């Protein structure tokens, strides 16, 4: 094993191979964080919609979940990147493919376009939102029905009950599965390499191709993935303990 190879000058980008890994980590975290914002926001709305009395809202939310959850992630990635610019108005599609890449001025950005990054974020975010929605729905439906009834009885509207009573409790309950969903989106970010985003796995593959040090390149990437994963797990465990409601045990039952 020759770990010194990571300190050698890379043939492009003005960085060492270790710098390539740092660049890949930056874009892995950027894609994951932006996609998680979309997944959490959209997933929360869809999850709530699956529990409201309005049948049309429940139907639309269920259709969203079933559509995004049952199409392979890699297929969705290709649909967003290759198909989306072709089905929208031609001027918009041309802007995405030609003009939009010139807007990217973030660090380590010269190697790929903003559309590649945006497509990866939208794909991962909306796909994971279908999974987050199910966690939110499960958390809401695990609460005693009496909480909603009590909120309505004291004069709160249904949206106020969700905002002040139901969701604060439901989010506390679903912290562990939501942690798993974030780790899933973090690991799924590696699929972005298929459309040209040079995240951590893509950079590891590049290092392997240039140096033929496959073991060193992918072992380094694996250790980085493990370090980030364990950091998230311990942070979320601490958060779970901090926001736990003393003596509360979730009860089954419909909402």
C-alpha cells in the first residue's frame, strides 16, 4: 500500500489527489444537504397531506409517494438530467444545457456544470421526499387520536393542531428513521456521478484511473463515508435525547 500517492500532484485542477478527495467530499455534502432540504420540506407536506380528512389531498399525496418510490433512483437521475431539458419549452431547455453552466462560481466548480448539480439535487430531494413522507405519516398516525380531538375542542383549527400539537410530537418520534433517511440520501449522492457530478465516489474512481492505486483511493473514500455517517448518528442520538418528552411512549391508533 502506498498512501503517499494521495499527496502527489494531480494532473489537473492544481490540487493533490487528496485535494480531489476534499473536492469530492465538498460536493457530496453540498448535494446531500440541498437535497435534504427539499426532501424534508416536500416530504413533510406530503406526509401531512396523507393524514388530513380531505380525500383529494390524500389521493394526490399517495400518488406522489407511489410514483417516486417505485421508479429506480438511477432512472430518475437520467430522466431529470437528459429528459427534463427536452420536455420543457425549448428556450428553457437550451438555457439549462448551455447558459446555466456558466453561472456556477462555487469552490471546485470548474469540473462540471450547475445543471448537473441541480439535476442531482432535484432527483435525490424529490425521491427521498417520498420516503420522508411515509415517516411523517407514520409518526402522525402513531399519536393518540385524543390529542387532535383535544386541540379541536379548545378552539384550534386543524392546521393549528398540526402546527402546535401533532407535528412537534411526531417529529420527536421519527428522529431515528429520519436519521436513516438522511444517511440514505448521503450515500445515494454517489449516483450523481452518472451524470457528471464529481462527488466523492467519482473522485475516488478518477484517482484510481490516474494512479492505478484502487485500494488506496476507495479505502480513503470509505473511511470518509464512515466518519461522516458516524458523526451524523451520534449527533442525532444526542438530539433525540435532548428533545425527548419524559415518560412519553407513542401509542398506536389512527389519526
